[in-house]
C-alpha cells in the first residue's frame, strides 16, 4: 500500500539533501504513518486505517465518523479502501 494518509491525504514530498559544501542530492520526506485499528460504532465493526499523526489528532478532535465522511468527501479515500477487520 502506498504511503498516503487516509484521513488527511498527506503523502511523501521530494526535496534536497544539502551538504556543508551546498551540494544537493534528491531525497524524500516521508509521512509519519501508522497502521491503526479503530472501532467504528456506526457499523459496529473494527476497521484498520493508514493514518498520519495529524490524522490521528483529527480523529481525536472530530470523531471517527466525521473524519471518515470528510476524507471520503474530499477524495482522500473511498469506502472500498477501508479494511474491515471483523
């Protein structure tokens, strides 16, 4: 699975490593991703999400259902890409 947050849509960025002599080489700035399990009360099942640390804070602030609905509306994930565990 690609390194994209399913809640915020964050993905890896490309930048430069800059040495002391100012030589530049390409590098990637990866997202701080976690594989977390949540209990989805509305569907009464466990789901597994690839989320970033910022996505985890959004879920804590808004709630799982509101965060998932907003992510699907913005196109960051769809209901088929969410893994249902039980």
